[in-house]
């Protein structure tokens, strides 16, 4: 499928700079994720197949967020190489 090289992603002007909608969306998701992680600070027990560990929930959520970002970045990179 041929792509038109003149096509530009949709943008909005913020303080005189063009900002992509995707960038704004990612920023909103990051702010919501940080807020959600900060609001959940109690400790939880997590069973890792055999051992059971007790960790603060914010650590679990942060590790999960970072793993999701890593997997998403890998898939986006793989998709762009096609």
C-alpha cells in the first residue's frame, strides 16, 4: 500500500507550536497513570507462582506500566519496519 509523502499527521497549535494529537493523548494517559499510581499506596500480597511477596501497590503498578510501555514500543517499532 503506497503512502502519500505529503500526508502530515493531524496537529493542533499550542502556544504557537504544532503538537500532534497523539502526543496530547499520550500525555493525558501518562498523567492519569501517575495519578492512579499515586492514589494506590497500600501494600498487597502477590503470588509469583510459588513465592508470595508483599509489595506496595504503587511498585506493582509502576512495573506493570513500564512493561506495557516496553511491549508497546517494541510492537510499534516492529510495525514501522514493515
